[in-house]
């Protein structure tokens, strides 16, 4: 009897060793954004990688992330998509509405996980949130009402503001919501549009000439790239700011209201995991992302602004 037990234990140990010796399957996934050379060191991208690691996917061991050709900085999205198709990726993670639009036009069979898709139904990316119905799924966030809420929060925080400048680097962005709520609140507003980093950094004197009481920054890749410079400019000129994401508040902005993009990127890893395990994008419901308010008390102190208690109570994040 004792010999049988020992033999059984020995066999189980051999099975465990054999299982451990099996090489882990290497998954290849594509990653696309509007940036020709995505930066994996950025906080949002790190959140995505951490999400993958929490689910057991280690880059270089069980997963390979294909970013596309890196030999030319101006490689088009279409070229990078074609490269990924040739590389036989299992799925493609796509960031941003413009890039998603381009990819969905040419990729019909490879599963797609969307990040920062905006209102995915209104944009026509999927049939519905509950049943996407195609080869794409992921995270969606409503856009309607956000601009108005930002203006309202700014006015609630700073009741005396009368003039606001909206810094806009997105050609597709419409300021109708800002116009309506500004009129309702008795606030004058002026939109300043830029197309490049040079224009953005050079427009600061123009903003000062309008003598605004506050600055609202429309979130896109260009303003994200220069968040620190924008925040420093605003602080130097004692301009309260309203950004579109909490990362900007951590970098010195006064307020932000919008999607928690870092949480969204991390959550995208769950969709990657489900698809790699056999789930079809058409059956994976699109997940909405909640909107959050962030406040930087250090910036408020530097601007001699006292944040109202009701704003602090409403805030999801307070930076001290």
C-alpha cells in the first residue's frame, strides 16, 4: 500500500514537471494609435501592460506586441495595418477615433479591441453596446454633455469668471456645447485653434492678449503631448485650467473632467485576454467608462484659489 502511494506521488510529480516544461504559447498582438512610434513608457500604455501582466501575459515571454514598422517616422496607419496583417497578429488594439475609423475600413476578420473610441455607437464603430455585432469591441465613452459639464464645473469653482479661452487642436471638435452653456452662464468664450506643436507653443501670447479668466483645453494627442508646457504657461500667467483627463491635473492643471483613460487602458487588457481565449468580439459587450472629476490643490494654492467644498466632495481625485 505504502509503495503504491509513493508511486502515485512520484507520477504526479513527473506530470507537474512535464507541464512546467511545456513552452508557454506566444501570442502576437498588434497595437495601433495615431502616433507613428507609440511610447510604451507613457502612463496609459504602462497601465495596459500592467493589466496584461495581471492576467499572466508577459511581454517577450507569452506575448509579443507588434507596433508596426519603425524604420520611417511617418509610416501611415494603412501601412502599419498591412504590416500587422502580414505578421499574422491574433488581434489588434487600436487607440483613438481617427485610427479606429481607418482600421475598421480595412480590417474585417482580425479581432479589434478599441481604446478611447468615444461614442462607439454614434460613430458607427459597432451596432450597439450590448451586441457589437462585428469584429470590434472594447471601451466606449459618451461625448454628449461633457463639454457643458466642464464649463459648469469651472463656473462653479470660479463664480466670477467672465471670459474663457478654449484651446482646441482637434479639427473634428465642435464647440456647440460650450457655446450654449457659456451663454446660459453669462460667460464670454473664444476658441483658439492650432494644428502643430509650433503653433500651439506660439499661441500663448495670443491667449494672453484676450485677457481670459480661465483656459479650457480640448484633449487630443497634440495637447496631451504638451500638457506640461500648457500647465506651466497657465500657472505662470495665473490662469485656472480645465483639462479633459486627470493625468493633466497630476502634471499641474487645476481641474479636469472626463474619462479615466488610465483605467480604460488597463481594462482593455481584459478584452485582449478574453479574445485570446476564444471569445468573439461580436459577443463581447462594449463597456462604458465613467466620468471623473480631478482637482489639484497645490495648483489652487499657487493661484490663490479656494476650491469650494462641494467641488471637493464631488471630486474623484484630489492631488495635494
